[in-house]
C-alpha cells in the first residue's frame, strides 16, 4: 500500500468549515462563535476550502491536526 502525501487541516480551519458548511451559519455569526473577526474567519474558511480541494484533486490524504 502506498503512502499518500498529506494536507494538514488545523483545528481552527476545521471549526470554521463546520460552522459555515455543516451548521449553516453566516460568516459573521460563525466568527462570533469562534471569537475572531469576520475577515479572520473568511481567511480560515478559504484556507480550509483550498486544502480540501487540493487533497481531492491531487489524491492527497487530509490529516486533521490535534489541538
């Protein structure tokens, strides 16, 4: 079995993704729950989306980093 290259998803990126995509919160409400600004939330969400897209398209594993 071959080893896949990994993409690391950090806890704050995972939380942003969950709040926005799974829980369906707007960015401002999700940012408030995370106690961060909306622009910071948007950067985390964008980073998570890019990492997941790269993993899917390039066949990489997604490693979720622990806190």
